[in-house]
C-alpha cells in the first residue's frame, strides 16, 4: 500500500466547506505552499496576537523556526497567502 507523501494527499484544503479547519485554538498541522509544514492554530485574540508581535490580520498562528535555529510564533493571513491545507494532529500513543 502506498503511503501518503504530502499533506495534500492526506489532509484537507483550508477552504473545504465539508472539512473546515478548527478555529477554536486547536493545534493542527498546516501547510503553506511556499513555506512548507507548520504546527499551527487559529487565534482571533487580538491582544494576545499583538503581545506575540503578530498583526491581527494574521490569525493563523504557527511555530516558525528560522535559519539560526530559534523558534518563534509567527502568523499567516487568511486567503491566497495563507495556509492551503490542514490536518488534525495524530493522537498520542496509549500508555501502558
């Protein structure tokens, strides 16, 4: 059996009305065509976004790792420059 190789093969389009992404702060896997894959979430809390240095017009927050290995919270706009696909995170393994 062929394993899915891309999020497009196993995820949902961000604009799919039948499988919309959660917009309640739930962490999901996002894909943005120009930049790749990110752990992200939708956040409309303007004051929290501003505290994190993100403009309120960029509600798709995500963990961004830059070239010098630092991580920061960044944001994408909705629409053509924003994420294109999403999928739920896998469930953690069951403990014994």
